[in-house]
C-alpha cells in the first residue's frame, strides 16, 4: 500500500503541473481569439473550415512588432511622450498607468533594469535569513547620510513573489548567492520544496 501511495503521488506530481500548464495556455489562446475580431482571424481570411485555437496570436505578434519598430525611432518616441502626457492628465487612470508602466519597464527592460542578483539577507530580524534580489545600486542622499555603500533590495513574499518589500541595505550586510534569479524564484514560489542544483 505504501508503494502504491508513492506511485499515486508521483503520478499527481507529473500530471498536475502539466494539466495546469495546458489550462493556462488554452485560456490565453482563447482570450487572444476573443480580442481579435472574428472576420480578421486567419481561418476567416483564408476561408478555412476549422477554427484554429490561438490563431489570433499572429495578429498580436504582428502588432507588437510594428509598435516596437515605431517607438524605437525618433518620431515614434516623441509620439509616445505626447501620448503618455495625455494619459497622465486623466484623473484616476494616471496613477494606475504610471505604476503599471514602471513595473513593465523594470521587468521587461532589455537594458538590465530588472532583478540583477539573488542575495541572502537577515530579515525580518537578526538570525533569520531570507532570499532577496538586488534591484540596483543607490548612490543618492541615503548613501551620503548613512556613510556606507547602499544597494536596493527587493524581499519577495512566499508563495506570491510579486508582493514584497523594498529595502535599502548596506552592501556589507548582504551575501551574494551563486544561484540564478530564476532558481531563487523557484525556491521562493515552492516555499523551499524545489531546491536549485548544487554547483561544484
């Protein structure tokens, strides 16, 4: 019975993440197809009999590429600045858009503004250790007042790492880990169940 139970648990551990992944992908593909008007879907344009799940993603990718090409030239950047000024004048919408814009710039920026390193810090008190992420080096007023090299730290919560705390720490009070940011995220989300592969 013990062996059968272990087999059953092993089967669950295989199928649960696979099933959830399929459900999430299916939801995303259906959502994209609902956004794009039916008459513009590839199966409608080419008179195909069967509906292609997620075919609207072609239009999404095309629009993203065109938008990216436009905003990466001088005229496009000026238009984006005017557009953002207009959005920032809308009460209520301004604060939401600004917060989401800063978040997306931080996470998706190719210029290295996202999480840089996995660190080990004593938090929330001495003797208790948690994983945090370096978000940048701060050389402003705080560093001058404290008189030490300060780095910006993000301490995520578990199991939802999108919420957490922003902390400024002395560089001497953090320990840099060998694990990658992705490995550290897996460790946090799994509440310590999924551990990184030991590097020799």
